[in-house]
C-alpha cells in the first residue's frame, strides 16, 4: 500500500512541475510587454507612436481608435493591428469619414471597411511618430495623408 501512495505523490509532483514549467515558458513572456521592440542585432529600437489627431502631445501605441483628423472628420474604429514595428504598422478597421456637405458639422458619416498602413517613422516633438498614413478600401481606392503633419 505504501509504495502505491508514494508513487501517486511522485506522479502528482511530476505533473505539477511540468505544468509550472509550461506556464513559465509559455505565458510569462506574453505577460511581459516590452516598452521597446528588439531589433535583429539584439539592441532595442525606439517605440514608434501615432500622433492622435495630429498632436505630438498625445502619442499613442497601437490605438484601438485611430484619430486622424483634428476635427473628428476621419477616424478608424475599431482599429485592429496585425503588426506594429518601429518602421511600419498594418491593421484594419472601419473608416468613419464625415462627408462635409453641406458642411462638416452637419454632413453624414460614411463607414467603410479599410486596411490601415502607417509608415515613415520620424522623430518629432521628442518621440518617434509615423508620418505617413494610408487607407486602402476594399474596392481598391486609396486615401493617403502624406506627410501627416504633427504639431508639438
């Protein structure tokens, strides 16, 4: 009887060690969000931000709502990012574009699915920002804001 009980305890300990090791190896790196991306050379690359509504005072990283215009006439929400590196970010979402007819305050809002591409990382206002912006609609139409001006 004793041999069976001690064998069961040893088996439980072995399973616990395997589970703890798996959790540490798989989940711990996911929980640790680095503040900087690591390049191939092993050195940290500076994080690149989006200037929300063109303001260098509001750097955002992987925003869920991409505010493009300062007056709210263009935004992408929800923005879902498939990649975000120091030099380029790619994602998709619904572009909310205010049709400024008869004027921007009372014009209707068009909502269209689009692919988002942010590019041209530039040092501005003490941060590194993307200064190229492109929306690609499903029908192939492309909207560019290049350069995307950032006010400090």
